[in-house]
């Protein structure tokens, strides 16, 4: 359930300096000044015991370092502070020559911010119980006379205790311990008589998914749970923060940043850091991710405090293992759904603005612009004489509006509906016939009528399989089990195994078809469709028993059909594969006996591959996904992040797409299916678009810089392996594609204003901003296709869907704004794209799809040119 109150925020940098660079320090705010003490610049080396002050008021000197008074705490790290009035308090920490917890017999240190003096506060009864010395613990106060200490790291192990110190009586009281496990690096906050605790590290894993609440009056703990998936609630983390904040009489708890995966180097290294901000609405008991725009880099081991409705963050440790010396202020506001989306796209529009300020076409397109006056269908065909249509035995046409028509609306009217086509005709002057192009057709054979197809020679099959298994493609598509493939081939060619012959023969036929897809043009002498058709005929006519061999066969055929642009057959095969996934319990994750571990791992690989393909089928056809988190265990493979290492293990499974991204794509699938409901309110659509956009940005930020996609990527290409390069390219294409379909959904809004000339100002602003994002994402996709290496035979099958979607985005914007200054530039981009796909390394098998794609884009150019001309004539400009 989404919150009814949307929280937004903006960051501003106060200052940054080498002196302030540190982690594991203490930060407290008093009278609009940040008081910073302790911390480390190098691992296990305390900075010093001087106090640094950073003014948050622009009228004062920003930063100053005070001299150390004669009586002061020793330098220390991992000792946070809290405030009561103008005084700040800290307890223990780690220091000394051996960097052990500082044991001070229950004493605290009190710093008077008005006089720059330190005083130790010693318990009145030294023999009474008091908390042991520790570091990386939590501290907070009630703002009156009580200080609370929780958890942390003593000399050995970790703690879960909770103590209260009465400042007036100078006495400690031990309170009930918090729910386990014991941890360090947790966060606590005091608000309205309650202490809130979350996160931390128990020595093995980061903690999350629970907000523990200690009611001081009842002296008892309770827990509110949530899914720490980055969607329903913040991911598990440690060394972060928890801050109480009030906005318009609404109380929130903020958690932000932190370490989500510890470093293998322990305290000497940096783990995986987060850069997100989350707010817990105490009234509604709901988490929401806070949209903040540009702000601090991802970090952990920092400290933060609040002042009024602002949060102040200082320092910490970045993912590059460097200590940070910046001070940031985050100011929060409550906004509407429309304002939230507008704010988000404003950030992304900064990139687009440079392009909108100039009508010049990108230099990448200037050298191959086709004159618009001749950019007709006939011209497109004449310009590519080498493209000869390949004969189809039988074509089952898949309507283009079925495959991507559900994304496009104008004021709530589906573009490919009768009303939508009428609207396009009113803009162009003729009815467009975009469904006549065979972009998504399936080559389909009468499988029953074919005579029995003999298997290829065994030596040829073994060479094909060996070539595939030793290539990068076997890690991208981990279908064939190397432990059993020899036995399967032996069975297929052994006349004595008649009871298995049909199943294994079908497997071999499917494997030959798939492996032929990844052969070079010179090597590829196989008619892949012939083998795929026969294998599919055998598979669909058999009992389709849920066996591992049959599942592998269905997946191999599915991938072959998908890479061939034969998506209707792929969808049929996909439903078979999904049923087998459930039959074989591959959707479940469990720890079996050692003898079963290899099979279990292979089954999970097949599940994840099927899960990825499921989301593509769902988005392309506008159908609900078949494999969802409601029924499937989505525990990710342990080594899923290791694929980004410079030289990953060749045996490591890569998968064709990022698994985390596909968890997000499941939500996108369900959202796209919901758009068909006539009762869907504009506010609900805006809320979903905003959340999906934030989720996509969260995923983008989680990707290492060398692979991270951008709305307008630079032409620079990092040096990396071919496998890494393919992944980087695919990430960028997927990001462009998902940005387009998420923000295009905005035009589903506004049905109530379909008969009006204009929309309300706030909705029109969101329309405009989202349109800019989809256009820039689409231009980026077409720019990428200028790189010849994208059109190599082994990648073209992955491009077929992205290109027409990008082209259609530009075309529809031309219809909506035919006289806009960028319309002509976008038309030129489309015209230049007509010849992009004529590449010598494309196989004959792909040429028919290439020619049809070129004809489709040429038709968009012709219709777009007609729309511009009609508008000029109607307005008297011609």
C-alpha cells in the first residue's frame, strides 16, 4: 500500500574539506551548527580529539577547528554523540594503542558547546552496574535528562543490551535487551516516549526488515516488519542512521545510506554502499522512498543529525574506500503525486535540456542523413538491393499493436484503437497501416506433415555443442548441463535406448538449432528453423512430461525463437517451460544433500533463465507474468554480483539480463497490464509511474560505474572484455527501453480531458517532462545502433525489439508536435536509421527481419513528413 502523503527532499552541499574527511565519527547539531568529533582517516587510526564546527547558516564562517582543552576525551572512533540542550554527550568508543574499546567505568563525556569545555560524568555509585565499554553502538536522548545506549561491539562479540543514564542522578538503569541478533552498527532514535531501532551487522549478515520499538512507559519491545527489498521497505544495511523528523505535523523516521554488503577486508576495506533515503510514516506505518535528486555519494560509517525539518549528513566511507569530508543538508517537503513526478523528471531533464536548446542533429547522424523528400518506402527498398526477402513456409502474423501498441496513448486514448487511428489520420491526412509490417511474425510450419528428420552426424553435433559450451554464450544461456550432455547425446544416437530416444532426439534437434544461432556466418551451414520446427513438433505432440530434458528443450527452442524474432512461437514454448518449472519445483529454493547440489543449482539456473524470459514475454505481449514472487522463491544466486569483476571465473553463470532488474520488471509487467482497466484513476497511474521510475533509478545507481547506463551516455567506451561490453550495451538498451515504457504510461492519464484543447497545468507539465525522457531514451537507442558492432549476427536478435519501439516514440511525438523545432531533427534521425541495419555480418536468416524493419522505419518517416506538411498547409505556412 502506498502512502497518501508523498515526501520529497532536496540536498545542498554546505562544505567539504580534507580536514573534515573521516569515518566512524560523532556529529551533533546545536543552534544550527554541526559539532564533529573523533573518527578515523586511516583504518584504526583516530584523527585527534579536537572539535570541528560547521555552521549551517550562510552568514557565518562555514568551518572552524577548535583547540583541545586540557581536559578532553582521548581520540577515538565508533563513538556517536547525542544532545540535551546546548550540551552533547558521548560514551566509550575504540582507541588507544591497541584500538580496544575504551573502558571508563560507565562514565560519559559531556561537551559544552558554549564554552568549548569537556567534563567527564562519573556515576554516583561506582559499584553499580553500568554498560561495558564498546564501539559502533547507538546513542540517543529524550532531550530532557535521559541518555540511552544500545548494542555495539565490546572486546569480543556483539551486544543487544539497552541502558538509560539519568543525567541529574548520574545513575545507570539496564532496560530489557532488544530483539536479537546482537549487533553493531545499528541505529536508534527517540520520539514521543519511544525508542526505535533498526539495521546493524551481526557478524555474518546485514540486518533489515524490522523496525523494533521500545515503549519506555511499558518497558517492552515490539516489532514492525517489512520486506527489505528496496520496494516495500529499505534494504538491509548497517552503519547507517535513523533520524526523527517532523513535516507539517507529520512524524517520520528517516534512514539513509549505509553498507549493504561488508568488505572481505573487514574494517580495512569498503563494502557495497547505498545512496538511498527512506521515510517511515509513523501514522500510516508505511515506508516510502524519498525522492531527493542529486545528492551525496553512496556511503556508510558516517554520522548524521537533524535540525527542524532538515537532516545533516557528514563524512563516512565511500565505495572506493576513501574517507569523505563533505557536509550536506537535506530539506524535506510534503508534495502531491503530480509534484513528485515532476520533481523527479526535472532532475533527468537536465541532461535533455542541452539537446532541446539546439535543433542541430547529433554529429553521429550527420554523415548518413537520407533526404526527407525521397525517404519513402520505395527509396528504402532501393537503397538496400542486397536485402532479399527470405521465403516463409507459413507466416502467422502477430499484430504490431499487440506487441507494443499497449504502451501508447494520447489523452487516455490507445493509439492503436479505432479512435487512436482516427486521431493519427487527422494529423497525417491518411490512415496509417502500421500493422501491415511483419515485425513480430512467427515463421510457423505444419509440424505434423513433415517426414521424420534424421539427426545430423554425431561428430557435427558434438562439435557444435563443444563450440557452444566453451563460448561465452553457455554462461549467458546456462541451459545445457555439462555433467549430463554426454549421456544425452549417447542416448539419442544409441538404437538400444528406444525408451528415451524420442526425448533425447528432440533435445539434440533443439540444441543444434540453438547452437547454430551462435555460429559465425561462414560456419553457419545449418537451417536452424528446420531443426527447431521439427523439435517443436515433437515437443508439442508428446506428453510434455515435466522432465529436465524436456525443460531444457523448451528453453532452447524459446531462446531460438526469440532471437529469430518469432515471438508468438516463443510465447507458446514459454508457457510450456513455465509449467515444467512448477512441475519440477525449480521455483523453490532449498538446501538438499551434497549429492543433489549440482542438480539443484542447475535447476535454479533454469528457473532464473525462465524468469528473465517470462518478463520479456509479459512486457512484449501485455500479458501477466507466469512466474511471480507470490509463488516463486526469488533468492538470488550467491555470486550474482561477481559478474562485474574485471576477470570473472569463466564458469560463472552470467544470465542474459541482470536479475535485480528483472525483479523490477515484474512490477512493470503488472503495472502495464493494469492500464487496460477503464477504472484506473490518474492519481494511481502517477503514483505507480513515480515509484517505478524511482525503482529504476535505484537499480541504475546500484550498477558499477563502468556498466552503469545513463540517459545520454558519453561516446567514450571503457576497455573491457567482450562479455562485459555486451552486458554494458544491454544495460543501456534495457534502461532506455524501460524508461520509455514507464514514462509513456503518463499519456494514459487525461482521459477526462480528451475533448479539451489543453490539460490542467500540473498534468501538462508531467506529460511534457515524461515525453522528454522517452524521446531522449529513444534517441540514445538509435544512436547506439550506429555502432557497427551492435549489428553483428550474435547480437542482432537482442536488438529487434528495442529499435521499432524507439522509432515509434519519435514518430508519435512528431504527430503531437509537428511544428516543434525538434520534430524535423527527429525525422532526420529516423531517416538516417533506415540504412543502419545493412551489415555484412548479418546472416541470411536475419535479412528478412532487417528489411522489414527498414521498411517500417521508412514508413514512419513518410507519415511523419506528411504530418509536418499537412500541419504547415493547414496553418497557411506553406
